[in-house]
C-alpha cells in the first residue's frame, strides 16, 4: 500500500471545521511553501503527493523538481480558475491563455470535430492541454475530479471517460478517476476494453466511520475484495478529522487498497501517521 500526501490543507478544505480550514490555507500562501512542505513529507517516507489543477496547484506541478521514485497524482479540471480569469481580466485574457497552452495543430485536429458534432469528447485533448502542465513528468497519474466523473456517469456517457483514458495513455500518463460512486464505476470499468487495466487508478472515500462512504461501507469493502485489474486509492480515510486516528489506520491497513491519500498541515502529524501505517 503506497502512501500519498493529500492537498486539502493547502487550499483550506476541512469538511468538519471551516474555520480551521481557513487558518491552514493561510499557512500555505504560495507555491514555494506548498512545494517545501511536499518535499519534507517525501523525505519522511511518503511515496508521492496529490494536488488539483487550481492556480496554485498548477504552479506547484509546473515548477516542481521531483525525485526519481516520487509519484505525482494530479486532478483536473478546475473550471473556477477560468471563471476567475474572465471576471478579473475579461474574455481576452482567457483567449490569450487558451492560445498560449494549445498548439495550432491540436486546435485544427479537434475543434472542427466538436463544432460539427457538438460532442464534448472531442474537446478532451484541448482540456488536457489547458489543465496539465508541460512539466508534469511522464508516468504521473492524471485524474478526473469526482464532480465530473459522476456527472458523466449520470449522463450515461462512459465513452467520454474512455476517450479521456485513451488521450492520457497516448501522452504516457496513468489514468485516474475520482468518484463518489465506486460500485457503479467498477461495473463499467470491468466491461471496458479501454480502462480495465493496471494503469488505471480509481479513488473514492473509505473510512471506518462510514463518513461520506457511498453507497455504504459494506459495499465498498466488498468491491475492494473483488477481483479487478485496475488499482484503487482510498481517500477521506480519517473521516475528515471526525474519527479516531489509530482505529482508522488499523481499519485501512486491513483493506485491499493499492494507495491511500491523507493530509495534514503539521509535519509531526504526517510523521506520526506514517509510523502507524508502516509499523506492525
């Protein structure tokens, strides 16, 4: 089981205590502070880090000098940054950004198909070009965030997820899917000729308290015990701070997970949790 640093503390996300979340966000005010914290946790023994493609996350990944065996897990899209860009600087700033991140050949290859078909899957290469920094090392995992994954599942457009996977594979990245509906996604992946593969990681909530575990804890545990070709990652393993840490870790260590992701704004907490995970 590999241990990955989460990013909630960098962006002030705390589902149990909004005030605490705001305070931790102030601690990490720029990409250098985030990078320094990440490097310190890697030196402690974590296997890598996960971060999303908001403004700070993009800058961290774009400038980050990673170690050879360190894994980067990067989630997209982050549409809020484009809305902010338009609100603050107008549509021309968005157009300038779009053109600076996209080659003419890519535009020529993809945009006419979208115009004629109105099928969003033809925009996937453009979205990846906009959201993924050029410096993201090959072999990293790029995820669709759960709000998009689950929306696509609800629309019954699994072909869009497959197209996303094909494009990432072409660019030599692993394929990541974050979901709040892991049992439904599991069924579709096992039927897929594209995604039923070891270069795919599915990330979902699992914790001893059953907090935000969907459809329920028993169903997710059953999924983890089933045969599958793709890899799994557990998130929200500490029930967003609402559960007992030692009981949570004992529970997670007994699950058939390939990865777990967890975060904290304090290095001592990361060190303590790492010890609990790696000790017998």
